C-alpha cells in the first residue's frame, strides 16, 4: 500500500479537525500520526516494546498515538480519549520540547533532575493503564523535539543563526554529549523519537546557513551512535527529520536541509491547519513520494 494512500486512510480514521504531524519513515512505506487534539480517535497497535527493535516502525496500518506538551495536558487528554477505568486507548508517546543549549547552560545536577523528572512522568503515564499487566506494554515513550537555536519565534531570528553556527562549529559539544548521556542513562532503556532541529525550513527558526544545520544534525547523530560510549543507544533512537508544510516550498528546496540517509530514520512534516490536515500550503503528496523513494 502506498504511503500517500495509507496517510489518507489514517487521516480519515484518526482525525477530524486537528493539529497533527505526519511522520514518514525514510526507507519504509509506513506512517505515524502525532495527533494533538481532542478530535483524534486513536487506532490500536503494538506496544512500545514491540516496535523498539524496528526503529519505532509500528508496522503497516497502525497509528502510534501521541500527545503533549506537558504532564497535565497529557493526563487530561488521556482522560478524554479513554475513561479512567479503561486506559487501553491512552497515548503511547509523550511529546515535549527542549533546547540543545540548555544542556550546557544548566548544571549537571539540573540536567540529571530534568531527565529523572521526564522518566518519572513517563512511568506515571504508563501506570494509568490498568488494562495491561505487562510493564513493557504500559510503557509511554518520549517524543523529544530538540531545538538547535536559541528559541522559537521571530524574536530569536538572529540568535538562532548564531547558536546553530556555534553548534556546527563544535562549541556546544558538551550539550550534545549531555543529550546522548541523558538518553542513555536516565530513560530505563525506553525507545525515543528524537526530532532534531524541528521545522527546519521555517523562517521562524532561521536554521541558516544550510551547511550548519546539516553538520549540527550529524554531530548529534554521530555522538548517539558511539556504541562503546552508549551501548545499544542507537538501536532505540529514531532520528526524525522534520519540516513545516506551512511554508510554500518545493521538496527540492526542502532537501537543502537534509542531513543524509545514514542519519535519518523518519521523514516528517508538520501540518498546522484549522481545517483538514491536508490543507497545508506545501505539496504533501510530493513529500510522501520523496520519502517513499528514499
């Protein structure tokens, strides 16, 4: 089944008017919807533990249900989509955001505290599911979006360029090491969707120059891939390349930010629309076909 048709089938089954991301794995025709509104109707699927070994590919025809962006919102959303006494439809993954530079500006103790807090929240989300007795089946996994600049929004336009260049030049290698170390030490072996430098083509992030974005991405991927330093970490991390469909841009231009097939597991695109999620200003079908081709 083609990715484009699978996407449309998933949208029909899982969404009305909503905000969602479409994730498309770079070398498999499979989709993942990150549905972040109360209109979403989650589809069932395999547990987090069963998809971890496949770089988080849940298999054809399944949707991995995610929600965010803070613990209270996640819990309230879970309450809405699935009654307290029956949690089988609560989200499998928790979406949150973090600046890469925070890992360097914060102390080691503060970083450890943040990771422990995240892991505690993930465990608490999973414990809500009383219908599943296997701890692995109850696992809620993180979908961590890492900002490569100073912050979201046009007010940080110039700062984002400078921070990105500094990351690419190796000036924030300690932050990259702290990110990899935290993923390795503090999440009890949980699989992770890691969305690096999200919405890379969006003007509000100003991830320029292009070569700095690609180099920064590869520095992060290469650090996480150090088997002798972080044993088996790469096996449970899915690198997610993410763009915005609210920018009128062809796929050929989007690919200017592409860091390479060897360090990307999923292609993804954000469609933030008050109407149908198919109403972005970019060509979604072209994007899906491009992901299929990879």
